[in-house]
């Protein structure tokens, strides 16, 4: 199962994540397996489906390191924090 994960992953960390989720899925769905002698092929299909799910989730994520855009804008709500007492802030948290 891990070697199948490696074929579908871009790196080792992703492969291990896919493998871990696949193992959990295999154990959760083991009772659905009708022919125990075909477990290897069935487990491979679980890994493939998990890899597809993994990358579909990742595709919708957007990462940005661009914080300068926000630093140049004036902070309109900053004086509200100056007016709050420390105890009020702690109570809110």
C-alpha cells in the first residue's frame, strides 16, 4: 500500500499521509470485503481513491506568503484595541 501511495504522491510526506488514511479506510471497511482472497487488489483501490481525494482537497487550498499587501493598508480598527482593558480582552478570549 505504501508503494502505491508513493506512485501517486508528489513527495514522501504526502505519500505517508495517503497511506495512513488508506490504512484507516481499509480497517473501517474491512467488513465490506466479500472475497478475502482479493484483499490486495481491494486495498490498492482504496489507496488510489484516497490519493484522488487527497489531491482534490489540496487543489482547493490556496497558500500565500504575500503579507506586504496587508501591511500597506491603514489599520482602521486598531484604536478599539487600545480602548479595551486587559481584563476585558482576556474575558473575550
